[in-house]
């Protein structure tokens, strides 16, 4: 029995996602575009941790009584409280940093992922992009930001039925958010090509199952803690593949 065309397109989208990840890991020339934002984040974390240890923790422990004024047998309570405050502060910072690591990596990596896509397209498709005017770049950035905000809004809104309808309640959220999430990974390639968001969305609508497979597979992979650190650069490469091979309009510059 032949596979339906819609299902075949869905799995083709999944294949593009994995092809992008594999291409990235097999191409050392692209690794630096992922390592640079990670180094920036680690340096930022180190600075924050140093500030906590040098200034914040001494400030917090300063509210405790002077142990020298306490009975020698009770001073250990003050010292123990100091240790607890120090450990709690550092632990809270580390947990918060771990929870926000993916978000920071995506934010700091956005610029480098654009450069990653341009390098990839030059290597695979022999495409050399010319710099766009700053007004065009600004417009594309605002379009991308608005698209992300609306996608986040949809994801929150669609969580409501999921809270009251077991299992199937998650399906609308997974489909809509997965589709829109997948489309965002074609932005770097499309915008560098001068393709407007409205045109890209029209092209994606004609390949809905393709984008759905790409985006839903990406969302599933990102459920693994910290997987984004390894996968997001490959998602960007996969998005460029989909744009170049399936979404690029004939009228694109």
C-alpha cells in the first residue's frame, strides 16, 4: 500500500531537519558559528558568578550578626548560616542559568546562525549573498520578532485545551506551533535572499505538511534538556535546505 502524499511530505520535512543536523556535524568549517555564541554565554555566566561571590554573597551575609559577639559554642550557627546563604545563592544562579541556557543560546546565536546559513549556502549551493540595506534588515528583523511573538501567544493560548483534554488536547498546539516554529528556520535563508515574510508564508502554505514535519520533529527533539545547544545550528542548516530546494519563489532575487 502506497504512502499518502501528505504523509510522504511530512516525513520529507522530518528528513530535512535531520539532514541539516548531520550536515552541520560533518562540516567542521561551520562549527565556529555555534561555538562563538556558546563561549560568549559561558563568559557571561562566569562574570555573573564572580559578581555573586565577590559582592552579592558578602552583602547578604552582612545582615547576619557578628559571630565574635556570640558564645563560642554558638558561633557555628552564624558560620553555618553563611555557608547556607553562599551555597543557596550560587545554586540558584546555576539552576537559573541552566534553565535559560537554551533561550540565551538562541538569542546570542541568532546573528551567528545567519552567518552560518550564508556560509552553508556558499558551500552547498554556490550562492554568494550581497549585504542588504540596513532598512531592509531592520524590517526583516521586526517581521521575525512579530512572528515569534504571535507564535508564543498561540502556544500559550493552545495550552488551555491541553490542560482539560488529556492526550488529544495537545494536538492543536503541537500542529500549529510546530508549523510556525519550523517556518522560523527558513527565515535566515529567505531574508538573506531578499524574500519578504508574506511571500515566504505563501510558499510554506503550499508545502504545509513539509513544514509541519520539519517543525514538529524539531519541537520533539528540543524536549530533551539542553539538546538545543547541539541541534539549533543544524536546524538552521536544515531550514536553509528547505528554503533553497522547496520554498524559494522564482521571483526571489
